[in-house]
């Protein structure tokens, strides 16, 4: 009998975590390239929606704060 883990199955919250990590890294790059504040805020809102969904499905101890413009670089490191 094959275990789900052995078959390559990942829980939805792990997939969500990876997606948030990638989107957050893109957001940090955009900020470093002097992206407009409106574009940064739009993307940050989309990421925070994903963070809220992630927090609803992951184990309690794995929950994360929403992303903030002032600390996104630090938060990006914490998502790795």
C-alpha cells in the first residue's frame, strides 16, 4: 500500500505556502525595482487574501501574519 506522501501528495496548505512564498518574492523584487505604490498595494492585497486562506487551512502553529508594505522583505525571509 502506497502512502499519500510517497505518492507525491502535498496537503493544500503546503501548496498554498509555496505559492505565497513565490508571490511574496515577486512583490519584493517589484518593490526593489521601484514599482508604483498602487501596484504594490494591489499585489499585496492579493497575497494577503491567500494568507487568510492559508491560515484557515493550515495547522494553528503554522499560521502567519498578513504582509505589510514596511516589513515585506523580513516577512519574505520568514516564509522561506
